C-alpha cells in the first residue's frame, strides 16, 4: 500500500490517498506444437495482475526471439481489469524463426518473464513402404520434396544407427535380395530448433519382388566338334520376373563334370527380355580333354534352389574320305589309313577295322592284298574317343571295294 498525503486549499486540510501496489503475478504461454514451415504462428502470453487496474493502466510487454527484440510483431488485448493477452504473430514461419521466445511483462520495474520453445518442422512426404522393387534396379527417393531449406540438414541412417548418407536423396545403385524389408531412417535436423525440440525422422521400408530362377537351358543340347575347332555353348537363365540392369546377384556357374570352369565363361547379360539372361562358354581349339558333360547352374544370390541343365561335347578326329574304291587289280596291295597318318595314343583314340560281312577285325592302317575274296566287300573303320561321354556316338567310316574284271557277287 502506497500512502500519498495531499493538502487541500484554502482551508489547508490534508487528505491521504492510499494506492494499492499493483504488479504482474504471472504470465502464461500455452505449449506450442511443432510448426510446419511456411505456416502462420501465433504465440499467446497471458498476463495476470495481482489487482484490477483502471482503463488507463496496462502492463508493459516486451517480446524477444532469443536476444532479438520482436515486440513490433505483437499486440496487447485487455481481457478484463486484471488479465491481459499479448499475441506475437509470425505470418510465414521459416527455419530462422525457430528458437526460444521470451514474453516479459510488468507494471513498473518489476518484470515477470516466461519462455517458450518454438520448433519448426518440414513436410513429411515419405511413404512408409515402397512399391515392390525389381532386383538390380537403381532406386532413389527424396526425404524432403523440393529444395532443402537453408538451415536444414538431412541424413539417412541404417537401423543400427550408422549413417548411410548425408544427403536428402537416398540412393541405392542396385536393389539386392538383402534389401527386402530393410528400413532406412531419414533424420531431419533444424539448425535453429532449441534443444528441447524433438528430432524429426521418417522411416521407409523397402519391398523387393520375389524373384527366382524358373529354368536353365543350354544350346546346343549336344555337339560334335572336330579336334582344334571352336565350340560355343550358350546358357539361358529364365526368371519369373524382370530384373536389371544389374545382374551381379545372379550366381551362375559352368562345370565340366565336377570341375568349375566358370572363369572361362562370359559375363551374364540380359537377353532382350529382362526375365532372360545369357552367358556363353567358349572352347577354342578343342582338344580331347574338352570332351565331356557340361553343366550350367544358376541361383539368386546363392540362397535359393540351384537350377541346372547339361549338354554333351563330343570330339571327332579327321578321317579317311573314301567311300568307294573301284576297279582294283588282282595282286595289288592297298592301304587305308583311317586317321590320315595321325598316330593317336591308345589312351586318346582306339581305332579298329572290321569286315561288314564276316565281322573279321583288322588293325589300322588296313592293308589289303587284292584277290577275288575282297570283291564287293565293305570295310568299316570305327573310332572310339576315350574322353567322349557315353552319350556320344562312335565315329565310323565305310570303304567299299570292288575288283576289276570280276563279276559282282
């Protein structure tokens, strides 16, 4: 209570006017939810006095953004004689508007202050789950649509908390089977947000199409190849759905019997249709050791059932090119070398002649002394390539001989 004596003339009487001391008991700022960038912001500060005041009296209110005076953006309203409301307005909140706001109010030098954290957020546009992605495709998605505002930093984290990239765009060069159900967390940091603001984050889960090997085929299914020639085997891997352009997750192998010879094959390539892949095995200058059963195998990342198919490579050697030898003279001696002078080892090629009619056996080269008994006889040379698979046919040459001046049998 303030006492102020007043003298009243002309009779010099004195009266005392007692003024009740008035002050701000409290100011209250309701909690603000995080505000989306570019939205309209109103911050209300309710100022409560300890006693009513007349129409000519109101509290002095000052607003600060951190340490900057922003009172010019505020207004003051009398609710009743002891309650006032000051409203601070920001028409389009930006990242720079985030921070701590102070509302200071007082009737005299006694000032009461209250603070509030203003947290700014950006629009969240990430889907929680992706559409089904194809294996081998490039995938990218932005955490924030459009340009990233100044003062905002974006990073992508893995589920273990490690940083995948410090960039607004999540980029995956090639979708792999291991990416299915993988989650990436987009973390958005607002530079000016006070420490009390929560970090904005969004999680996206990748979905990958179920992909598997349907069929493996090799062309040709079998092949006869002369020694020193070139053989090309083509393996086509058919999938249930399209992939690509990356194919590194497709495991493919070539085997000769049980020996892995994949290092001799070409890289797996997409064959027009993204559901079909091709690899070739080139065998140059075919030797006896190249004969055998060849297998092409394929699987997705080595995790699913291995699908395979086989082909047979059969080796042949150059042979005598005579089908008929006519008008032989009695007493002549004729020699027929089935392998054209090549002396193959018994471990490589077994060569034998026999008479078609009597089935008598002869060694190579076949040497005949011409007499009446051989007239119109067919001699058969049979070659067995030791390395050839059992599915390969024997190589055969027939030579039919006739003797001059002898009537046909």
